[in-house]
């Protein structure tokens, strides 16, 4: 029967090996993410857009890259699907576009801030996400 | 109580109960909003309710873990807490930071990253606060003559939880790396080091409640936490499938996530076996109910329901849908909420000297919360699967789908009402036990 010391060694060695592998994979991931996410296209405007996205907790209702809350639409492909003008209108007066429906906070963004959010969503939409979001396949 | 400073735990537990109550209130606000009743939108918009609900969960569980440490460590180490004054200052400052964060959310002050919504200046205060806690508990253990495995596993879990908060502070402009580091905190907490805390608290409870030999229980504790880390560390990969990270994470995350239920299965089998083997007929029956409930429900919620959607082929469709909420609710309830309620149920009669734990109200609290949470999980599951098929597989518009699944949120609210009635019953019993005293407690209770 396994002794307590052997059980402790199993825990320590297993944890050490797995954490070591995780660190190595993290180093490799850090080196590959810039190419996979087209980081060269990450403009100052897109970076400001990310900051606006975070400081208004957009993830508190929406998902982006499939992460966030499930109260409002997934935003990863909003730029190619809806276009810049739709996003601009939505950021100006959401209730005008969807009267009487689920509400979004009306923000007082200036035109530059709206451009920044659009630039951020454009950059997000061009990433290689290993096939996410998948195209609907039941209505073909 | 064997040590006077154990009663510090009572104030941590009382804070936990208060925060849990608030968390449930925000949960109802969100449930009604999903049904279309969003009358509070102008004062509590959905994202404020959501951030409050999530952060209150994290803080009430952490407060519960801290309370558990203040109760368990003196008894295991056979000495008083190093500095009771520091413990009270730490609790007070934790409450202050928490309240500031929740109020801030309602004035659009946040960092806006899922589960890490609190603004950056408050992050630094959390770090200072947790360092105070780690110092106080660490010194208590350091100066003790006796250092048990249960103590060391619990302390290592708490220390790693504090250290793993730091990767979340790494600055990056890239959304993918932002998410990457965020999961170092969130995943390695809940599917990593929090399970050490869980293992430590469960071991303590099983040793006390069953009377089974400490050597046997602690040996299995090492094996279970070993399996937890073997599967859980690389299992972080299931968050890296579709966020812009390399494709190999699909295979690594898929394989190691599939192993994650084994750790929870191990906990469930171990708890049931130990309970059956135990010769001791401990008078606190409800503490045993919560302990075994935690072991079994964590396997179902975190183990099975997690596995149900972490296979990459499934997750491609379920990623970012209400299916995640289904798994999340029962996982947190089973693994961590029931654990905190178990240690409270065990320790309160010992701290207050009032042996009210086996009342019918306590039994109602256990069964109605359990049945309520299972029903909530079913409601989220039905809504989530319907969402996956209508929106993701058939391509229907998001808002049309949300209209179609509104009715499942009525089911959710009814289930949540049953659940909440159980929590009210639990807190009623907690209050009825009164404040802690320094009177010695009967030997058969400890």
C-alpha cells in the first residue's frame, strides 16, 4: 500500500512537472500570439478602444472572443457582419436601433472614442481563432 | 473552542453570510432582466449587477476560507493566532475595499475584465490585505511546534491563491494575452489552488467528524491534490481554444480537462468511504450533511458538468453561451459554497456554545438549497442548449433567441426562490446561535 511519503512525492513531483510544462508552453504561446492576432495591426486607436471597452465593462453584458456575459451579442465578428456605421449608431443611441428591446447603457462617447472602439472591434475580427465562431451548419 | 482566538472566525463567517445575501439579490436582478423585466436599468444596469454578483461570490468565499483558516489553524497548530488585532484590521479593510468596489461599479468605475472587474487601485489594496492575512496565519504556523499536513496544504493553498492574483496585473495591449493572464488567476484559482484549500478544510472536517485516523486521511489528501494539479494546471488549456492562442491548446486542454473530473471523483469517493469507515458518532449531523454534500456536488458541478463542455468539439459551439453559466453555478456551489457552509455548520456550535445544529430548519436549509441549485442548473442548461442550437447551429439573431428562451428564466427564478429560502433558513440558524463566547465546549463536539 502507498505510504504517506510516497503520496507526498507524487503530489510534489507531479505538480512540479506540470507547472514546468505549463511555463514552457506559456513562453511558446507568448512568442506565437503576435502573429496569430496580427499584432502589427494593433494601432494606437485600437489600443484606446480596448481601454474604453474595459473601463466601461462591456464584457459585463457582451462576450468577446467568447468571453464575458451572456446578456448581449457576441462581438468578435460584429465589424465584418454589421459594419462601422452600425457600431457607431449603436454607440450613439442604442435604444433608437432597438426600441422597446433589451437595453444597453447610453454612453456619451465623442466621435474619436467611437472610432477607437470600431478600430478595436475591427482588429479583434481579423484574428485567427482556430475556427471560432463556427458558421451555423443546421440550415444549409 | 480550545483556543480563544478561534472566535475571530465567527466575524469572517458573519461577513460571508452578509455578502452571500447581497450576491443573491444581484442574481435576482439579472434573472428578471433576462426575462425582460429590467426596470432597474437606469440605476443598476445589467453589467453592474453582473460584476457585483461575481465579485461578491469571490469575496464571500475568500472571506469564508479566511474564517476557516482562523478556526482551523489554532486547533491544528495548538496555539493562538499570532495577532488577533491584525486579523480584525484585515477583516475590516477587506470589507472596506469590497464595499468601495461594489459602489464603484454603480458609478462606472471598474477594470472591466471578467471576474477581475475591480479597479486597479483597489487591486493593490487587495494585495496588501491578503499579505496581512498570509503573514498572520503564516507566523501562527511558523511558531507552532506541530505542523500537520492539513495545515500545510491549507496554508499552501491560501499562499498560492494570493500569489496567483499577480499575473492578472501584468499589463498588455493585446486582448488575447489579456485573457491568457486572466485565466492564470481565475482558472488556477478555482481549478487549482482553491482545491488545495478545499482539500485542507475537508480533511479537517473529516478528521473531526468521523474520527478516522489522521494518517489515512492526510495520505489521500496528498493523492487528491496531486491529481488536481496533474489535471488542473494544463487543464487551463480549455480556456485557450478560441482566443487567438496556438492550436496545440485544443489537444492539451482537451486531454487534461478530461482528467479533471477524476480529482473531484476522488474527493467524493474518499469522503464517502471515510464517512462510512468512521467509528465516531459525531452529534453535529448537519455538518456531516454539508461535508458530504460538498464532496458529491463538486463532482457533479465542477467535474461532470465541466467535462460536458470542455471537449474542444463541444466547446466550439458552447463557448460564450449560457451553458457556461449552467456549469459555473453548480461548480461554485458544490465545491466552494457548500464547503464554507460546512465549516460554519461545524464550528458555530463550538464557538457559541449553542447546540442548535440539528434542527429541522437546518435540515430545510440543506435540502432546499441543494434541490434549488440543481433546479437552477437544469434551467440554465435548457436555456443554454436551446441558445446553442438556435443561435450557433441555426444562425438565428441573438435577441430573437433570447426572446425565445425567456420562459426558462421563469424556471430559474422559481428555482432560485427555493434556493434563497434555504439560505434564509441557514442564516436564521446562524443568527439564532448568537455571538461567540469563551466558554469551553463539550468534548464530544470538537
